[in-house]
């Protein structure tokens, strides 16, 4: 066996289920992420077996978390059930957010027994090892090897990181730097500093979610967001935005606060300052509160707003919906009255959660708009609405067929993922770029397109580079 060796137990031939293993010696390894499979990546109704951890855990020195989205940490309960007893290394913000995500995942997929959940979270809390960005953390130091990991800002969601693993082989007198990108954020994303590439990487495991696309720039996407809401004001309808509770929701609130702050009164007398922005997700509200607590990790632009006395995540027009009865009343009120509003609700791919109730009531009404601002995985209701909605199609929601008459819009620029240019720039701006890149976390079309773009850059730069799509490790 050639060592160190990288194997993939998720997100190799799909977008979700990120889980990558770095085998350093025959009996010592690192694990980077351990996420759930979603959409078409999920194996039909038998996801329980699919999510079981079948790879060895006894030799894991540590699990390193890139960020706390469920497709990167959702298999943590399965990992611990398989016997993993080591540390869970993550950034300082991720250590605040991870227990909230896991608690929600347990309630949805395992149990609602509060005592059992609390016992599990206590175990997780004991294992969490938060480390500061740009700080080396030693996970192994013996006569054969020294292995250190370092987290750098990835700009995807608060706390997100890419992982540098530095491996010194004392016997051979060599050193290798292997980088796992996690999910890289788009430049100029609200609230978060843009990711900066590492100085060097010998090998790189690189995400490719948007490897075949280019995003709108921030000014254009903000204008398109404003235009969609202006139409809702004119139509007396609701803009429904399916968004994940962490990351996308907070970025949208930040942008909406800016639009409301700068909006003039419209010629028809309607006023953005009277527009209700509704976050219908208790989990999103909890995440937003943590985001507010973690202001030191915001970017310079956000701090400028704070110094001006503005509150980007707690403004006057913002309302949160907590309990289920209030949620049902809100859906009914907006569907009946036609009061203009913006509703942000999970899940981001419309595969479940409260957003489904809004869609059931409003998809058939032309006054309303469904606005997608993130990736819609193949096999999800969000992808079906996105594809078939503009042609007056239909979508299956909870086993019922719903005709789509509402306006359907997509703003790709709000993706929390880097596009093809951002991914290529991450590689080419390294002072010592990698000789090998493993593409993960993307569908085949995206991976092939990114591979061609990376090979074209390497040829032009005269850099020897091998790029290949990762393949899943057999169970």
C-alpha cells in the first residue's frame, strides 16, 4: 500500500456525504468530515444502512471537521456508534454551532428523547477540540512521523475551514502537505472574509460543486434579489426562499438589511421599510443568535455596518416564527391576505421542513415567487421546481402533485460555493501548487468541466499536474 493514501467514503461520485480518510501508516489515519447523503446520493429508503460506518475507526488519530453542514457532519452519531473515541477537531465558531446541528439531526433521524440526546451531546462536547485558524495542532509525534493539522478560513459558512495536513516522515527524511478544501466560499460573500489559498499543497482534495458554472457578481445578484422582491410588492405576493438554516439564511438577512436600509419609497407608495422579513425556522433563529455572538469572526464590511449603529442580523423588519402552530397560522395568513413578505425557511432543497407547507399553499398562485439562491441537488423537490416550474410543470410534495404557477427564479450568485473561476484561482494562486488533485463533491459534469479548466491552466503555466475524479472506496 502506497502511503499516505487518500480514500473516499462519500462525496466521491456525488455531491453529498463528504467523508475522506487519510491513511498515514498501516495503523494510523485521519478522517476529514463524516456527512449524510442527501437527494439522489441517498440510497432510496435504505439510508440507514448506507449511513452505517463500515470503514475502520480504531486507527483514527482524529476526526477533522471542515464545517457543520449536515452533509459534512451528519454521520457523526454513526461514527461514534461504530466505536470512534478520538477528538473532533474543528474551528472555534464550528464548536459553537456543531452541537445545534447534531441535536437537530438526532431529533429528525434518531430520537426525540431529550435525555438520550443530552447524553449524546455531552459525549460530543467532551470530544470537541476547537483550534484557532492558522494555528498548527499536532495529532501525532512519534519516532516515525509527526502529523500536524491547521485550519484556514474557507469563507463558506461561519466557522468553515479548509484543512492542511502536514506529514513529516522521519525515517525517509521527507515531508508532504495534503490539503482538503472542504467547501470553499465564493468571493465577496456577505459577513465572511474570502478564502485565501495555502502557500503550498503537494496533493489537494478539491470540491467541485459548481465546477462547471460562473456566478453572478455581488452587485448583480443584489439587484436581482431586489427586483424579485419589488415584483412581489407589486403583485401583493410572498417571496419564498428555501434556505438552509445555517449560512445562507444569515447571508440573506445581511443583504436584505442593506436593501431595506437604502430603499426609497416606491412610486406606488409601497415602502420596503414596511416589508416583513420572516425567518420561519427555530433552528435558523438559534444559528442567527450564535452568528451575532461571533461578531469578531465577521468581515470588515460587516464591522463597518456595526460601527454605524446598524444591526445586520437583528433589524426592525425581521420576524421569527417559533412554534408549529404559529408557523401554520403564518402560512395561512400570507396565502389568504396577499400581504407582501419575504419568507426564508428550511430546507434549502425543499426536501422537507417548513418550506414545504408554504410551497403547498402558494405554488399554484401566480402572485407568489419561489426564489432559489443555492444548489438544488438532483432528485430533490427543489431541483424539480427549478427545472419544471418555468414551463408550468408540477412537483410531488409529500406524495401529492402540485401544479406550479408561481414565478420561479434562481440567483446563482448567492451560492455559498466557489464557482469554476474561484476553484481554479484557489489552485493557481498557491505559491507551490499541487502535483495531484482529487475532485470530490460534484456531479460528473461539474467534475469533468473543472478538470478541463485546471488542466488548461496547468498547461499554460507549464506546471505538471494530474487531475482525476475521486472514486468511492468499496465498503
